[in-house]
C-alpha cells in the first residue's frame, strides 16, 4: 500500500480547512461552534494518522502481535477531545445566554444590537 | 470475504449519506443518520475480524448505545422541540 | 523536602483549591481560600526565583519518569520571573476582589466565581513552569476556558458576546497551536521542550518545521491579541467584571508572550531559525502596527476600560517588537515589559475598578474631577499613566530604553521613530485620563463619593509603591532581563 | 482502502455541513462526522480515541447541540453567503501553508519515521514491565503523562462549573416530587410555567403512548450502567478507561431524562450531589499525586504507593481512573441537566 503517501494528509488538510471556513464565514453562532468541532476533529485525525505504523495493530499488548501503532498520538488526542467537548459545552451555553439577551443567534443582527446600546 | 463485506458496507454508507444530505424531510434525515450509525457498527465489527482482533467489539457496543440515545434525542427534539421536559407537542412550526 | 516539590505544588495547590471551593459553597470561604492559596503561591514563587537566579534552572520529573518520557517541569530565570508576575498580580487582585465581586457578581454565584478564578490562576501558573509543549496546551486551555466564563459574568449583556468571540478566537488559536506542535512532533518524535530544543535548530531547513513555527506563531498571536488578531480583546476587557479585567489584562496576554518567547527562542533556537525564515521581521512589523493601531484607537475612546484595553494592544506590540528584534537588548526589553506592563495595567485597571465601585461609571465624562474626592486613586493613575508613556524614572522607561537601544543596534532607526511616536500617542490618551481627574471640577455626584474601601485601596497602593520602588533602582530588573535575554539567545547556539 | 473511503465520506459530510441551513440537520451531520472519524480511528489502531470520540462527539455533542437548539428556538440559520471571499482566501492560504509543510513529512505509516523511533519505543517495550498495564495508551495516559490527564480532568471540571455559572439558575422545570410523579394521574395538564411544583411534569397523559419506549429504555438502563463499570474496570486491558466510563455512565442518566423528563432524573441525581462528586473526582486525582509526595516520591509517582513499584503503579492508575470517571460522569450529567432542564417556553 505505497500509494497513499502524502495524499491522505492532504485530504485531512482539506477537512481542516472546511471546518475553519465554516467558523470564519458563517454568521450563525451554533454553526460556528459545530464548524469549530469539525476543525478540531480534523486536527485529531491528522494526529492519529501520523501515529499509524504500516502493519501495526492497536497498542494493547497481546500475544501474537509484534508491531503496534504509536500510542502517543492517541494519548494526546484523548486529552484534546476532552478539551474540545468542554469548549463546546461552554460555547453552547454562551449561545443560549446570547439568545436570551439579544433575541438572536446571528452574528450580524447581534452586532447591530450591540451598536444600538452604545 | 470480510474485505467484500467492508466494501459493501462502505458503499451503503455513501448511499445513506446522500439520502441524508438530500433530505427532504427531517424524517428522511433521522432515518439516514440512524442507518449510518448501524453501518458504522457493522464496519467496526468487520474490521475487527479483518485485523484479527475481534476483542475490540466493545467499541461497536458503544456505537450502538450512542446511536440509540442520539436517535431518541433527535426524534424527541423533532416532535416536541425540547429534550428535558415532559412530552408535549412542539409549539413552533414543524420542521 | 517540600522545597524539592515546590515547582509542582504551587500549581497543584491552587488546582485543588478550586474543587474545594465548589464543595464549600460559600463566597466568603471561597475568597479566603483563593487569597491564601494565591498568597502562598506568590511567596513560593519568590523563593523559587531567588533559588533559580542563584543556582540555575530547576527540573522536576512528574511521576518520577525521566524526561522526555514523562512530563518535566522546568523553571529557569524567565519562567520564574513570569511566575512571580502572575502570582503577584493574582494575589493582589484577590486582596482587591472581595468588595468589587460583591458589587458586580450575584451573591449565589460568588463561590463559582472564585472557583473559576482559581482555575484560571492555575492555568496561567502552569504555563511558565511546564517543560512539555503539549502540557502547555492543556494549561492554556484551562486558563482560557475559565476566562471565557469569567468574562461572561460581566453585568453588561455585551459581556456575553465578548466572551463568545473570545471563545471562538481563542479556540482557533489553541487549535493552531496544537497543529503546530503536531507538525513539530511529526519530524522530531518528542514533546519535551528541552529535547525539542536539542533537535529543532538542526532541522531548520525542513519545511515541516518552518510551517510549525508559522502555525505556533499565529496560534499564540491570537491568544496574545497581536494586530490584526486583536479583535476579541477590547470588548472582553471592557465588559468583564473589574477583578477579571485586572487579572486577565495583567497576566493572560503576558503569559502568551512568554510562550511565544519560549517557542521562538528556546525551541527553535531564535536567530538560527530566523536566518531561514524571517519570522523576526514579521513580528517586528506586526508589533509596530499593533503599537500604532492600538494607541490610535485608544485615543478616541471615551470609556476608560476600553481605552485601557486598546492601550494593552499597543503595549503588547512593544513586547512583540522586542521579541522580533532578536538581539540582547531588544529581547531584554520584551522580558522587562512583560513585568512592567503587568504591573502598570493592574494599577490602572484597579484604579478604574475603584472609580467604578464608587462612581458607578467608567465613562470619561461621568468621572470628571474624581481626583478631588479620590486623591489616592488619582495619584496611582498618574504614576501608572506616566509609566505607560515611559517617562523617565518609571518602569516603562526601562522598557523603552532597552527597546530603543535594541532598534538602534540593528540600525533600524525607523523602528526607533515609531517607538517614540507610539509613546507620544500614549501621552495623548494618558493625558485625557489625567485631565479628567484633575482639570475639571467634580460634578455633584462625583464630589459626593469617598475613596474606595480599604482593601481595594491597599492592593492599589501596594502595587503602585512596588513599581515606584523597583523603578528607582531600575538596573536591578534591567540587568536581570539582560542576563535572561543572553541565556535565551545563548541556548540557540 | 477503507481509510480513503472513510476520509472521502468525511469530506462529503463536511461539505454538506457548509451547505446545510437546517440546524437540526447540522447537528445530526456533525454526529455523522464524528462517528466516521471514530471509525477511521479504529481502522488506524487508535481504539481508545475512537471509543471516546464516538461517545463524546456523536453522543454528548449531538445531545448538547439539540438542547441548545431547543433553547435558542432557531431552526434555520439565516442564509449567509456560502462563498465568503475573505474567508475563502484566509482558508486557502492556511491550507496551502499546511500542504507546503507536508512536503517534507515522512510518508503515511512509515515505520522509520522519527515519532516511531524516538520516545515511543520505550513505552511499547517497557510499559508492561514498569506499570503492569497491557493497554499502552492507558499506561501512558495515566502514568507517564499523568499530569496531562490531571489537566484534562480539570478542564472537564471547568466546563461543568462553567455551564453551571452560565445557565445554572435559568428557567427550570419545576422540581419533581418522585412519589407524586409515580402516582401521577393520566391526562393531567402540563406544568404551568414558573409555578413551582404545581403539576408534575413528565407524566402527562401522553405517556401511555410512549409505553414501549419507556419500558424498553428502563430495561436498558441497568445494562448500560453495568457496561460503564465494565469499561471503567477493563480500561487497563482493553479500550476504555475512566473517561469513557464516565460518559457511558452519564448517558444512562441522559436516557432516563429523555424518557421521563429532567426533573425525574434530577430527583435521582440531585444537583448538590453532582456538584460534590464533580469536585471529588478532581480531588481524588490530585490527592493521589499528593500521596505520592508524602510517601517520598515525586508528584504523581505511583510507585511509592505500594511496596512493589509495579503494584503501586497499578493501584495508582486504578485510583486516578476512578477520579477521572467520577468527575467526567458528574460533569456530563451536570451539563446535560442544566441544558435540558431549562424550559424553552419560559423565555420571551
């Protein structure tokens, strides 16, 4: 399986950029949060990809297996996933509060309301 | 043999995804999402046998569980427009 | 025995205090706990600084696993210095906090406020001491997540949107950081900063390493609000509760500057890397832009909190500029300014806090003449303001002096011109503050107020006196910074 | 082959997310995205991560997303431009920079890449002898890099407290009285907004029509809890551990709350108890570290906890995984209860 080479990484980069694009281009706050999720998960895919060893199996020691996948990316990404969901929970809570305070979850409408107050 | 199964599952996933994206009603999407979840469970199971470590079927179990709970949440939301409260009809326009 | 474990204990004790605070469920107990813990951390970090300056860097292997297998805590002069800064501000903000929090945060959330504060403190204390690039990310996220929540506690509804925008920008920044660390990890196989420092400078020609530096710089640039990534900062500082503004404005961006120095110089070997990839010149460029744009925006503000927030953007520009100059004096200027700006901004925001506490507004027009009823506060504003401008015999002067020298050493006279121009702009907005204090007769409402309560005033005056004392013998801190800068530059060779 | 196909499915899902306007669909497709990513990770051998992503990304994130949609009462996003030129430029530049950076990377799966030759081999070769745990991810997570995991537990604690701060005293459904609820009569009117305990939510007459779901769900809850304990205990031998166990444990309560209403679930796990356990888990974790210091080791050094270092490691790992599990379960339950416990009808 020599073919993938760097091609896999390029797809992962495309994924990241789609997520990044959603965050910076979309005005809906909920969608922004989910775009952020896509961006982060794609970065996680990138990490896990680099831990892959050709012919390796999951890093849980068992008789009959000699090559194992690199465990470190898994460990790091476990931590990062938790950070991601924590951010998402706080972010969505903020969205709910913003909806209560401004009556909208669209960026441009909120910006208008903010201007009125000052 | 397992390889063919995996291929079939992947193909089915792609088809279901198309249905999910195309909609048009919310129930099409719910069904598609649920079917997609089931297919991932199958894929994990098949891959377990392909790689010679079927002991990771635990993960497939989690997928099933999560899929079930998510399905209830989605259907409850679609019908009642909230998650936590008692069952009442949603008060705003249908999806 | 305890002294061996000191680098870790001053992180873990605040961390443990946070859940205890939740269990106590009492705002006063939470405040007392936070005060004790931050005070302890302050004393401990001072001891650590003295120890490190006299006997060299300290390393602590967490879990007993030798680095790079385990996570290492590594304290050198720079990290101990930043640690003292964070702990000092954290402690003084807690002295300041009690009445201010009572006034601004609902009583039943008081204990949650102190929990969040302790978590934020833990995160910011964790970043300078850690010797592991990924661990740094974890602590960055602890501090960021808690600061989003803290900012959202502000009384104005715009605090919510400010917190949300900060959350989006901050998370993007953190993700960029993780991506950069991933790229580095890919080509080196290690996450330990010392281990990376031994490997990366030899790999500067590798494109993956170059992009890693680019992503780390952008990621941290978002966190430290460098122009044009600064948009989240003004509202976040303006609408957060006063104590939060004091603490975050004085520490959060400074810690991000520390992280950038650590990465650019310790990990990438500074000039070695800059020879291949001109990040230094990019930093100088954006630093200068930050200085000017921030100061220009500050001049037009009528809300004192927003004015000071824009001034922060300008001041961050000075630090980044010093970082980009990449010579001993420039870097020393950046290091000194981490401390200076933390102190100055804490003074000014605390003073504003006192004013808001008594007058109930931070609008320049509403607070005219506050020097008459609040002479001590006004005096502190003057000291802080002059220091911000960089007048001789103040802390700010040390920075400006070092940065000017650094710029002239590299024969970049136009940089020196911009520094002077930014200082003049700073004079303009500081003058507006001072004029508001002294040159107008107080309105009836203002004339009727008293000085802020004793604890708030105590924290404010203690900080002001400290800056004056340190500034009188400026060579002490200046020499320390030069030594630190030499170490940082030496490690790249 | 499977890799590429899954990646392609992810690309299609992500593009779909850019295009979709219905926010319910956005939440659901985000779930699909996570599930596909998790499947990819199983294929790539990162089973623990897959376990976590499936339960968090596809489960918790979906449920939270739905709950906040209910509270924001927004079905569709206002159509903003799909093509946003400045954003597109930023993204293309960033992407180009990344692709430029990949050019010097070691190839996909290359066993001689630096990350497989520098630090990792020691974990693979010695971790079993040093910690007595066959799951290398668990031993690295809990022991070698245990401090990261303490930070991670703190982050989830922060999120739990943060959500309490933000939404903690929002408009709640009236608190349920479980005894009354159990005997609630059929056909009773739903609770009037704001009236504390006026009527019993969760037990209106329509319940009879959900009988299959309710009985089925009730039957499922004990096995789910059992599975959570299994995941907790089995984390050293297979995929799993405190974090995953915590999420699964919480999901049992989430299921219960979905079927019977949050007030009923809150009656089983009251907010005050959850707040205590939320803090307790972090304290257990950090306390194990302090115990290491007091017994003469470094912070988080488990070797000193027992006479035999390997036994000490095993003991330490079990204890801290317990701490993680407790905090994660309480945090997830707190977050869900706070979100779903708000009455969407009471605003405006």
